[in-house]
């Protein structure tokens, strides 16, 4: 593959709802530029992009695939992203390193939840957008209906650059609104404009000229003065409007039969910003702590951003990066701004799906990959040691769906830790942690498919088989009243005995405080040398609460009196005295069960608002407020984790897959008494069963 200067590069990302045809469009781009000699198909599992066994099994994209293609002296780095909402992290990573987002919209389904979501992500990053209305050859495809939807939802900057010729199975070309020319077939042969489209062409051309003129003061003056704009002026206005985000051009086609894709390629070269023309990236200079605008030049200070890592059991870790300034060369070194370590850079590659093409250098503005780097993570910045720079990190959404993991065999247990670490490095939207309150290893992701695929990959890639189950809720226990009790341990069995005597006051504390131990001993009723033993005994016993065996928290234990024996007292005796005080005192202090409460933000189309609010009430949820975001409603609520552990699945079925939500921990609150009684009863039965098993052993 040739080396390209920044002005000859185009970094574009294909985004959109699942099954809108992004991967088919990527395949057509590869085929038309000669990168492949046959047109791959998703359904036949022959696409370059979907090479992962899970992608081929499910026939959906799961990973972002990098697909560079060369065309007319330019290099187009195509990033094909998943559309399924569970893999939103992949979309965020790819958008971060692109200069243009091609939003692919299904001509049958129109705007869907995935369209809205990627639009929101692109807004956050201020990335220019192009809309590609795909699948115009399908039954019930309707370009005019979808165009009206797009204008209503995304504003008057949406401007049709093409009009389709023919409908559904008869779709065979487009009319270019700027040049007033028609193009037919796979190879876009020029043809006369069909007579029935002439009026429509002029109508769309007037809208396009208005949108193009608004980006340039001179053009708007000319336009308002009633003068005709030349084709070149329209192009210049469109180019400026697209880059400023004021104009969103609409192209149309059908990727699977390869219709309309050739013009898209020409459009990318003519209109899409190169890395030189995009807004300059800003990095933090770690030496001065000041922001620094980066220059897209091979001679600039090195600033390379890692936007994705992939764990490969054969070649090790594969690191994908984008060079913002300077150049990366094979067999060189680069400084990792996060770790402060100099990394040895081996052979660089241009990736095309799973194919690794060795290259000598990745220039400023380009995207490349390198294998076998030691301590490198997504969001790291490579820089020069003497000029330490850190580029802004990608902010990923919080996970919303969790499972508890159990190794199937002893061998799986031995390999589990390393494998989980590698899969989490590969996917920053996955989290794995040890829930100490329930003693479970928990994996959290963006939905059931996301977690299921991660577990299957652990088996495929690393040979680790894990069983999944619904995680236990980390209930806790606390007290509501102050009480004072004596905890006295006395044992006499001939010889030296055991004696420890404590008086302890238990006081409730505010939620989230945890456990505190204090002492108010005067006159040496308990020697200072035994006080740490009392605290240690208390910290041990709080792990098994009196109600249901959950950790007891948010209270203070104050040792205020006691007595001791000069010979028989010992640390163990005072520890056991603390245990007795806890068991005697907590039942008198109004013990209650508390549960985690989550903040939930649910985004749904307006028509599902009533269903969502009704359902939230059945889940013991409390609606805090509602917002409107375009045609979407946002419900902000709080609900117990026990009721919404599987909310990702519930919401999808309630909203026909069109709703999504975010969730984060808020606080602990008291469990209603009737529900607490059921939890306590269940916990007692489980403990009785465990004790019976231990006796048998």
C-alpha cells in the first residue's frame, strides 16, 4: 500500500442503525476501488468486514473494522461500525478518529433508534455528517418519505444531492441535483434526466442552493439578490457548509446491487474534509499543563491516539491508532504518556479486515496498527519523550446489564483472571469486578448480546469456559435506633481461662458512611492493649448480619466500658466478647435491610412514554422528571437494582427495540418490610442448606 500525504487522506466512519446496510456499503467501496475482486455479502459470510466467527454466526457486525481503499490517488480509511445498540462503544471509538460520519439510513425503515443515537454521538464530537439512504431497491422503499423524516428530525440543513430514478425493484440510478445530470447502473453511466423528474429536480436544487449559500456571506448576498449560482459556487458552498456542520448532504443508492456507490466515492474525494482541513486536534502538554493545537505534519511533535485494541491469541495484542501529528515508523520507539514508558514499536500494518498489510510508516492524519505492545490501552497517547502530549479520552457509556461468572472447571478457574483482563482491554464498555458483598465475579456490559458474545469469545479465543447466572443483589443491613449492650465472654475449663467483658453502644449513621469504631474507656476498665481486639472482632462479625447474613453497615460501635481479668483476659477473649455484643445488640437496634437504588435515564419515542412510566411504577421506581429531546422523550427515574437487573431486555420488548437507557448507582435505601421478609426467609433457607452440606462433608 502506498504512502499518502494528509491532503490525500479521507477518514470516514459508516454509522447507523443495525441492518441499515453499512457493511454491504463498505464491501461495495472495497470492490469498486479494486481492493477486493469480488463483492462480499453479509448473508454468505463472505464480507471482508465481518470476519469474526461470532459476526458470521449472527450475521451482524460486532467490531469496528478498518477497511482502507485507494482511489484516484487518494486513500480512504473506511471504518465500518456495528449498528446494534449493545456495541455503542465501538461506534464512539471510530467516530473519535474520523473526519466525516456517513450515516446510513434504511429506505424502508427510515429513522430508527440507532440513527438517533449515532447522530447524538456525532453532535458531541462536532463531526460533519453525510446521509446515505440505502436499500432503495427493496420493496416499500420510499426516498421521499425518508427525506421528509430526515428534514423534520435533523433540520433544514438536510439537502438532497441526488434523486433516485425508479422505485423499489426498478431503481436503477440517480439524478445529480448540482450538475442536473442522470447516472444509471453500476458504473454510473451518464444519461438524460427522465422527464417526470425535471420539476422535482428544480425543487430540490432550489433547496440545495439555499442550504449551500447560507454557509458563505457572498453567496447568500448573490442568492438573495436573485442571481443564479454557478455549479462551482454551489459546490464551494456545499463544501463549506458540510465542514461547518450547517449542511448535511443526502445521497442515495443500494449497496448490495452496487448502485450509487461510485458517486459516493467521488463525493468523498471532492467534499469530505481531509485531516488537514478538519478542525485541529487539541492535546494537553503534560510538561506545561497547557492545551496545544496539533499540526497535521510528519515533522510535527508526535501525537498518536490508540482508539482500539484487539486481543489475538496468535499475534498477541493488536493496537489500532490514528496519528494526529508527527509520523510513526516501523522498528522505532514511542513514549506512552499514560505510563511514562518508552514502547518498542515493531512492524506497522495497514489493516483491511483481518488482513495485515506490512507498511514502513504511518503518516500524520493516517490510521495504522501495531502488534505485541506490552502495557498499552485504548485512550493512550504515544508521543515524544521530550514533548509529552495527551489527547482527550473517549468517554464510554456505563454498562447496564450484568451476569455472575463461574468457571466450569479448575483449569478454567486458573486461566479466568488473565482471559478476563484481556477481553476487558479489548472492549472498554465491558467491566469485570469482584462484588465483595456477594463474593461473585461480575461482568457488566451494554446488553445481553454484548455479555453473551464476550463469554463466547472467552471460550473461542482463550479456551476459558464460564457459566453465567443472574448476579445476587448486594443487600446490606443497618440499624435505625441507638442501643447499649454487654458482650461478655467467659470460659473456665481448668488451667488458664478466657475472660473478656465489653459494654458497647450501637448508633445509626447516615447512608453511605460505612462502619465506624470508637472507644470512650476511662480509668482502664478495658486495657488499651485489648481495644484493637474488640474492633477486630466487630469488623469480623459485621460481615454476617443478624437478619439475613448480609454485611451490616452505616453504624458506629462505641466501646464505653467493660472489665478484664489480670490472668484470663486475652485478645481472643475480647474479640469473642465483641461478637456476643453484636449478636445481642443489633436485634435491639431496629435492624433493617437496605438495597442499592440506581439512577436511570430512559430514552424512548414519545408513543412509548406512558408504557415506560407505568412499567417503572410496577418496578418500585420513582419518576424524577421528564425531558423532550426532539421527537424522543427522556424519563429520569430511580429504581431498586433488584427490579431492573434485566431492564435492558424489558425495555427492548416494550419499545420494539427502539428504547435505550443508562444506569448508575445512586444510594442505598430501606427495603419495604414485606419484600424484606421474603429475602430474609430465602437467605435463611440457603444458609440452612449450606450448613447441611458442610455437615455431610
